[in-house]
C-alpha cells in the first residue's frame, strides 16, 4: 500500500502543471483579444466613421479664422 501511495505521488508530480509565466500569457491573450475586437469594430463601422470624419472636416473648413 505504501508503494502505491509513493507511485501515485511520483506520477502526480510528473503530471503537475508548470504555471510559471501563465499570468503574462493570459494578459497577452487578453490584450490581443481587445485589439482584434477593435480592428473588427473599426472595419464594421467604417462607413459611419468616414461620414463622421467628413462632417467634422467640412465643419472645420467652414469656420472663419479669427
């Protein structure tokens, strides 16, 4: 029985997961997800953003300098 416990403990130590660097990887994946979301949103809203920029440019060009 003691041999079985020893073998089980040894096997568990070999299968143990090394979690060093896991936090950094999770942050990088989170930042990557946010960046990808922003890129997709920019492409999806491209017409709306272009219209807004055109309206702002037109408004600025119509203003008289002091």
